[in-house]
């Protein structure tokens, strides 16, 4: 028979934090892993393939340099959501004027919708390579499937699906085993930064940073951390429950380091594969991820092409819901809608309609006369431009005790966060410089 002391101990256990003190990897990996994996979407694959095909191993150093920057800004995003219980847009709305919030969210919606269109189009082209038929039919199927993932699956099931879809990224690691790599050239390109002051090279550098550090990633990770508070009732905003902070921050840090590490390693695998195959055979003009897969077949064989196609479709199914979801979170929080994938559709109708409409509009771009590569370029431009003010405001919020309470970020996160912001500002300037150099 339990004693009063036992009852007290049991109550303490029930009220304890659900953050594992020694994190088991499957429990810890969540928003950071999904965010990192979705960063390698089909449009990102096209970017990395194009850079590897055009410049061989000469631009791989950018991924070594960008890793600590993307880790820092995503940790800050995650901690902002976990500490306040709100996403980026929710905090912007609460602490800043609507004159700042609405333009940022509008640009996010525009960039995400275009990016969705490019990703779904690449998935359709990839499916056509293997299955034949009409790529536009596959565009419709993938668009509907991506929207259905978020609307009809329960939150926990949805997150589980996204984690499994992240395994599709291993296809790009597998291609490394079927190509011949010049390891000396790779080591030189990876560890010794080299910059060529040409419009093409500067544009490539800007594209890489614009792909790895994108606003939708900030919105998604912060909102998912806030979402987890609703789904896991023993977790509370750190601002109100500071005793949960050590374990929570440890989990966010580990999750983000692993997630961004996976993202950058896959990006490096794609760039190295393109350098070892396409560039080595003087194929330097790749306009899409599907083109990269097609070009691999005569060099790496049908196996290499199929692996690449699997990766494109898998990462697209992962990235499109994240793009649509981050847009809906941003819009919903800015307009004070009920938001959250843990809510049932009837409880957050406008939020789920935003997800559906963003996905449909993005897919519909493939039926228009808009050039998908031009759309992708302008999406990167918008992302690069809007990232800078959002990162500035995020840094100001993360260092403001009014927003974060006693959980403002420390000096190391401040240093790398501001460095990441400065790097993105230089990228925006680089876009303008590259444009006038052409």
C-alpha cells in the first residue's frame, strides 16, 4: 500500500518535465531534424547539382562555413518558440508594429508558394523519368498528397511520417558509392576557401546561402517547438517554467546540430556527386534536379539515376508540407487565427485552408507559362532579401528579456546569430552585385 511519501513522489514524477535528461535519439529528433531535412528540397537539389556541375569541388567550402551559422540561427528559432510558446510571427505581432509583421509574412507567403511550385514540378519530372506518363498528372498527385499529409493526419502521425521521409536523403549518400571522386581536389575545395569574382560564381554562393538559410525554416522550427507544448502537456513555455530550461535547451541544441548536420552532409553529397560525374564529363548546365538525375544515368548507371529520383520525390514530400505549413503558421499567427497541426481541421479552418491554398497555388504554377527556373531564382531572391530583416528582429527578440524572460540567448549564440545575419546581408548585396555584373 503506497505511503503518503510515495504519493508525493508519484505526483512529482507526473509533474516532471518530459525532456529526456540523457536524450534518446528518437525522442530528441523532431523539429530540428525535419527542418534540416526539408532544407534539401528539390529546388535545393537543383541548386547544389548546378553548382557542383559548374564549379566542381570549388564551392564546397561554403557548406563548411554555413554549418555553424545555420545551426545558430535555427537554435535561436527553436528557443524562441520553446521559451515563449509562440512562433516567429506570433512574437512579431505581439512585440512589433503590424507595419513590420504583414510585409514580412506577405513576402514569406510569396516565396514559399513559388518554392512549392518548383518543388512539386521537380517531383513530377522525376516521377516521369522512372514511370513515364505526364509530369503534370504527377504534379497534381503530389500536390494533393502533400496537402493531405497535413490536413488529415494527426499531429503525431504526421511528424512520424516526416521523420521517415527524411530517410529519402540517404539516396544521395548512396550515389557517392557509385561514382569516382577526386578526393584530393575535394579536400582542397572543401578546406581552402576560394572565391572567383565573377557574376556566375557570386550568384552560386548567394544561391547556396539562400538555400541553406531560408526564412521558412525559422518560422517552421519556432512554430513546431510551440506546437509541441500543446501536444505534450507536461511541457510549458520556459518563460513561465524556468525549471524546464536546461533539459529543453539541451534537446533543442542536439536536435538542431544533428538536423543541420544531416542537411549539410546531404547537400555536400549532392554537390560532390555532380562534380564527380557531370563536371568531370563536361556537363556544366543543369537546370533542375530532374535534369541532374537524367544526366547521371550514362555516367553512374540506371541505379544512380533511380536513387537520385527517389531522393527528389522523398524530399519533395517532406519539404512541400513544411513550406506550406510555415506559410500558414506565419499568416495565422499574424492575423490571430487559431493555428496548429495538433488542432483538428474544424478547429482551425483558416489555418488549414492556408496550407491547402498555398499548395494548390504552388502546384498550379506548373500549368502556367512561368518559367520554373526563373520562378525559382526569384524565390531565392525574395528569400534572401526577407531573411535579413527577419533575422535582425529575431536576434533582437532573442536578446530581449521582455520577450524571453530570464532565457535570453548567451554570448556564443549572439555571436554566431549576428554573424549569420551579416552573412545573409552580404548575400543580398551579392545578389545585386551579381545582377549588375551580368
